């Protein structure tokens, strides 16, 4: 192995990615497997989980376990954790990536049910899953938790208020969990800006007459693969002295 290969090596490790069947989660799961990890692909759509797991196994030769779960439903998370530990005996890295940001025309269109669903998936679920996995990581003496947040948690706009508020809570939770689980377990936020995933199809970019990303330093949206380097840094020993931090991969928000 070269120096960089050793630094980012995940051989023999197990990485659990929620929302891992598509978008940024899929890219991060592939990245972890390419660095030698076995991966767990968890999301609501089992067919998508199965297809992604099969693709990872075929390309990398690593084990990939699909698991159907709604991260926003507290009572389903114990089953997920138990299944992963029954299969692999450990989790080295938990990536809390599952999330959603529903579209609405005006604030009064946001129902209590919708607001609760956003908070459940983006904040409550990651808290419970981190608590369940984090305690086992502490007992094992090592681990990394990566909370995927959004630049909107720092620069919220009127069209994402419930989502931005939940992700701001996730940012705060990261710092507290880093203290709760330290020194054995590191907990960090990976803050994503606009990426061209399935979600971006609702942005109607082809109808834009000006560059909608000109306010960013890079003046463009990210390609999904561009999240992988930051995720591998936080998952690997390359970030052994990094915890309770926010790592921004946002194209340079103003």
C-alpha cells in the first residue's frame, strides 16, 4: 500500500449507511467498500437496497447487507442495529445520511404531520440510532459517527425551514455526542451543499436563465462522487484527531 492507501484504509471494517441506496448515501457506501469495508445499505425501499448491495458486491468483492427500515420510526431502529451486529458483530462507522426536505408553496401548507415527519427522519432517528450504535462502539473501544447535514442549517431559506431547523439540531447533537462518546468514538458533521442527485430534479435547473449557484465560490453544484473524499476522511484514521467538528463540502457558501 502507498501512504494514502494506508491512511484511508477501511479493510475489515463495517460501515452502516442510512439512505444508502441512492444519491450521496450510495456514493459513500461504494467509497467505503472500495476502501475495503463491508457495508450495510439501509433505507425504506428494499428493492433499491438490494440492487445497490448487489452492485457493491459485484464491483468490490466486499459484503453488502441490504436492510429495509424507516429511520424516522424509533421502534424500527433496534431491529436494524441488532441485525447488523448479528451479521457482522460490529459497526466501525455509522453514516446518518437518510433525510428529506419536502417542497411547499407557503408556510401554512406545512402540516403538523409533515413537520413531524421531517424532524423524525432528519433528527430524531439519527439521535436514536447514534445512541444505540454509539454505546456499542464505546464498549468496543472505537468508532466513528458521521452526521450528514446541509448548508441550509447555517444559511436557512424560507423554503426549507423545517428541514433546516432539524439539521441545525443535528449539528448541535454532533458536538454533544462527541463529548458523550469520547474519547473512544469520534462524532462529526459532514455538511453538504447542493449536489446533483435525484432530489435536484425538482429544482428545474434547465429552466433557469441565470446560474443558480453563482453565489457559491465554485459557482456550481456538486457531483455526488465529490462527497466521497470528505466521508472517507471522517470514517478513516486520517481524521483520528477530528471530533465534534463540521466539515463543509458545500462549494463555498457565502
